[in-house]
């Protein structure tokens, strides 16, 4: 299994897709840092995502009465820099669901590429059995996603510190703590994607399912909780909300419950992927 | 007793109502070059896929190096294979692709990669990406992968697809050399019967998932050799008569046909000899066919 993971690392660093994913991540962080504003690619939620949620950091107008929406990025940055400081890095980490879209690249390169190019048959026919193959791919995707998460955190932290100063930064210990707290939901995202990659196998199908999945799931979650009149607390276990809330000061019970939900998601999607893969004929 | 590399017993595979393999029994011994002959859809690739774990069997069993099921585990590493088309990562070079699989297999001696590339004449392709390879180059890289790590058993599905005549000859020589010098056992399928005939020493003829015949090269030669075939009432008595008249170069096939290979024996003389000896001859004809004709006749017999 270790050899499989080593081989995948050998291959992934020679794949353009992973550099594209890192480039996209850096671009998103650059925009966040430059505009002094955390961007979010998910569905806009009307749920309390933590203790800082009420704070409206986006001014509607500038001091001279101009509409903020009409400003250029540069002017917007200047307006934001004049505002009272806050932990921008912490806010950006609260929007880490964005990384889901980068994790898609990892799962696609690590798993779907094997199936789309039929290279999986080489590995399965003379290297290792299906169980070890599945587990090593699962582990590999998770390792890559964790690596991306930490790169995202520290690039954000140091980039923000350099560009915007300590006025808009928390401390290194805090961002590390938040990243560690967010690990289970991030691993759940990696698990969901690996499960999809084994379920759908072909790259095109995998992409068609994985890309809209998180938004569709969010909308569905909201819809169901509205229709079934579920307590608002239920929404706290939706992944985007979970990632945001874990970036604040989560209570111990919430921490435990959310981790159980994440574990459940990993098991559910992992089992679905394995059941679909374990006896399928490799073409 | 010869060591068995692969043995299947009643191996079956069905896809819904379609029976791709129907109780296939075969035995491959160490040192064999075993040829699988059959039309498209005969079940050649299916056997290979089941043995290598790419497809699940529906029935029967098989042993590989005398191990079965869960025990197979590490024995798989003793196999080198190329099944259906070669498959590699398009953005990697030949060497990088082999390196990827070498790491997977835990091969520490990286010179094996160069040796494998050299063996299939791909050592000079440099940084050319796999996607830019010709069909023949892709095929040769597939064979290089199968050769890497000195396998004990090579499973090759249509290995000469896309190769030019010189490439085919070189490959045939390579297989025969590896078989003779390193005792590598081969299971090879091919549509090109004449090519398979030149390479293999044992054959399994399949059609629609069923075994038509398993035979050695000598038996195949015998089946295809020019001769006088006689269908007679009492084959045993006919054989005695032949020997009494100094004709020893003959074979009894399936207990009902006598084949005389002695070219000096004229049909008229043979007919007279048997009739005078009291053996009723129901048919006598010249036999001796090409490999293709033999294959076709077996298929026709089955369908008939």
C-alpha cells in the first residue's frame, strides 16, 4: 500500500492538473487577500455560522457616499483597509468549503484518470489486490487534500500578514488550531469525492457528478430542513456551516457531533465506492 | 512431475444470459508457451481477465502457482501481463510510466526499467509522451511493462497487434529466448494462427466460451499433416493389416479414423489391402490441412 501511495505521488507531481489546482487556490487566496474579504463559492446561507456572523464587514457606502458595489478592486481594498481590523485569515478559513473544488482535481487525477485510461488494469493484474488498491487510493486522496488544506492555511496566513499587516491577521497558532479542527469535514469532502470516483469511474461522469454535488446537496439539505421543519440546529451539520462553525470557537458537544457526522459521511461514501468497485469488471 | 503454473477447472463466466466461458478446463505447465486460439468473443480475453483478477468468475475455480483465492496475494507479482490494449498515462514518457509501476511493485533495481525498454527497442524514445506513441510503440511499451521484474508467468493478449513484420519476429524471438533461457511460462492469445503456431508449444482452441480441443504442437502437426485418412469398420484389424504389410507410419485418431502418413502408399493399394484382409472401408480421402482449416473444421464439427 505504501508503494502504491509513493507511486501516486510520483505521478501526481508530473500531472498538470495538480499544478492547476494549486494555481487556482493561490488565485482565490490572492483575491481574498487583496480585497481584504473572504470569498465563498458555496450557496449563500441564512444560518448562524458562528460568533462573528453578525458582524457585517462589507460597507454599503464609502465615506463620500459612493456605492461600494461600483468600486474597483483597488478602491474597495482601500476602503476595507481603513475599516477596523479583524482576523481576515480566520474568515477565509471559515470559507474552506471552496477547497472542495480543488479536491476534485486530486480525486480526478488519483482515481478517475486510472479508470479513464484503463491504467488500473495494470495495477490490479500484477501489483496489488482490489482492497489494497481502494484503501491506498482513499488514503492518498486524503493525504493530498490535507496537504492542500495546510498549504492553503499558511499561504493565506503569511500572504495576508505581508500584504495587509497584523491588523487583519490572527496568530499562527490560531490558524493552525482552526485547520486542525477543520480536518474531519475536509477529510469527509475527500472521502465523498473518492467515493464518487470509484462509483462513477469515468472522468467525464465523475466531473459531471462531483462539480455540482456540493451545491445541490446544500440546496437539498436546506429544502428538506424547511419542508420537514427541522430544528435550526440540524443545519449546523451541513458541511459548509460545519466548516465555518469549526473555524470559530465550537463547543465540545458540537465538535463531537460534527465529527461523528463527518465519520459517517466518509464511511457512507467509502462503502458506496467500495461496493461498486470490488466486483466490477475492469475494462 | 511438471510444475503447474495455471490450472482451471470448470471455469465459467456469464454476463446475464450470455455465457462467455463455459466450464473451461486447462492446465499450463512451467516452461509452456501456451497459445489460446479462438474467434472474437471465444472467451480468450475473459480467461485472462479472470486469472489476473480483472473480472470475477461465475463458476469453477483456478489455481495460479498452486494457490487459489485469498492465497493468491503475492503470487500476482510473479505475473507480467498485457491484456486487451496497452494502457498508460498519456502525459508521461515511456520511462516515467514504467517507473510508476516499478514503484508500485516495489522494484528497487531501477535498471530493470532500462533493460525492459531496451528489450522492446524503446530505450531511445527519450521524453516523447505516451500520447504521441504509434500503435506499435504503445504495444511494445505494454510488453516492456509485462517483462519488467522478471515475471515467472506472462499473460499476453494479442501481443503482436499493431507491430510490423520485423517487430513481430523480434518479439517472437524474445519470447522464445525468455522461455528457453529464463524458463518463463507464457499464455498468449492471437488471431494470427500462423504466428501463434510459430511461437507456442501447446494450444487451446476455444469457441463461444467452450473448449474445442487442447493439444500439443506435435498433435497439431499430426492433425494438419498430409495423409490418407481411412474410415473403416474395424480399425484395430486395419492397423494389424497395415503393419503386416510393412506400413508403420500411421496413427489411429479417436478410435475411428486411420491416418497413413507414408507417402509411398497409394490409395488403390491401401484400399485393396484392407478389402482383401476383410476390413470394410467406408471412406478414404486425402487429408492434411492448414492451421486455419483445422480450426475451421473443429468449429464446424461443433456447430454441425
